[in-house]
């Protein structure tokens, strides 16, 4: 039987610690027997503190790692020099050294810091919680960090984004090991979707930064009230009483992006809020947010968030925005049964870097005076 060893470090987060046992423990063969043996260990076999108000006692010490087929390291709040210096404390380095070559390695959330500090992610694609992706990349420049995906499968090394993305990764491993039928059964038992569309990009909140009432700030505030209609560069510059060239230069200095890029981001944020909280059809959301057509909105959301407007609404619609009555079932996006399980790759594939995203960036840069949404190419959701 495949043996999974979960290494609990000091400060381990209980949710992430329990995820492997819950998901892999629910995987059963045709005879109903378990498909995995799950063992939890600590560095010395003694209790470890969690980030909650209790400690846990594991049945094994680091010696359990020598017999593992898969090692899973959940996130910890107290990584210490691992997160600040990229250095493993000696006891942890010795424990990692016990792992046999060829053992599958899995990190959940910020546990990617542990694999990276051990040099196990050098030259490899990986991910971690989006809030830590930038600092992670600075600390480990040799790792190919993808902050947008829910998880990365690079064959014998797999990393997940934060918190619930660990569930997605564990389900993916079950699917890879035993097929979609077993993974779907596990998902039903655990009452989670067997597959989630999109990646971390859809969960990242990008608030509008506060700016002093100088420069282009007043024009930005004015534009936010008029996102539903075209806003050419010439009109924005005229409102700010600047020439288009001066306005564009000042705008970039204050926001870090061009006026066209900024407008697209604000329209996307408005569209996301409307999809989350309202009942407008996609056509209505597109018009209200200034994209003109549903096709344009789909195109932009696929390129930046990685999901269609309808998939985004199913995932994020708030209780206030639902029209279903009490006790109704609201289903989120799932993985179609006939969709083949993906092989080792960065999954789910983000739209960032796609031809659509490149086209949008080119359109914005080359034609900043054309309002977003005036010219679109249909992109089915």
C-alpha cells in the first residue's frame, strides 16, 4: 500500500495538517479497502504546537520519512529562518535528508518554503499562497514561481497555493494515482468539488490605492463614476487639464500603469463585484462595467482571472445576491466527467501569458485612446 507521511512542523496550521488524512483517507478501491496508509510524524516524535490553542501528538518521529512513498508538508506559521533567510534549521535539514530519492514530495501553502530552502525546487515551477508569492520569489530566485495557479504538478514534486488549494492538490494526486472515478468519489464523500476552474487570480483582491488629490487623482475618481461609457485618453487628459502626453506620463508615475491598463483593471473589479452581488445577466454586467459586450467581458476575465463570468459568479455569489430560497442547493463549477485528467503540468493552466492576454496588452499599449470594449473577438466561456 502506498504510504503517505505527513510531516508536522512547529506552528502547523490544523486545517492544512488534516487535509491529507481526510482526502487520502477517503480513497478506497473497488473492494472498499483503503488505497493509502497515512502516517503523521514530527521531527522528534514529540508533541508540536499548532497555530491554534492546542498541540498535537503524532505517533512517529522523523524516522518515518525513510519509509515514505509520498511526503506531505503542511503549512506552518512559525517557519523562522526558513522564511526569512531561506535556511533550514539543522533538525529539519536532517529530517529532509532521510527522505529516499524518488519519493514524491508535496507542499501545502507556505510549506513550499521548506522545499525551496532544501534546494528541491531549484529550476522547477512551483506555487504558494498568493500573499507570499512575491517574497517567496525574492528569497528563492531560482524557483519558477507561478502565483496564479491553485497547484503545480511537476512530476515528483507538487506544490499548492494556500489553504483550500491543498484539497485541490490532494484530489489531483488521487486522480493521478487511481483515476477520476476514485477522485470523484472522494470529493463527494468530502463534500467538495472534484475540480475547481481558474486559479488564485480570482481570489486576489486588488483595492484601488488611496492617492492625494493632486495630479491625476481627481480624474481617476471622475473616471470611476463613468466606467460604463467609453473614456478615450483625450477626454481623460482634458479633464485633468493636461496634454495627452503629459497626462500619460503623470498617470504612470502615480499608478505604475498606463491609463488604458488602469481602466481595464477598474472595469474588471466592477464586473467582479456585480457578478458577486447582483442578478444582472452577463450582458448587463458587461455594459455596466464598460466592456460593451459579454464576449469582451469573457475575453478579459479569461485573460486575467482565468475563468468565465458565469463560472466566477457560481463560485463567488454572495448569499445576499442569491435568488434561491431557504434550503436550496447552489452548485459551484465542477470538472466534467468526460474531461481527461491532466498529466504533469502547471494546473489549472492560467490564461496569463496566453495569446488573448498578449493581444489585450498590445491593444492597450498601442491604442490607449480607444476605450476598452469597442473592439472584441468572441471568446466562448
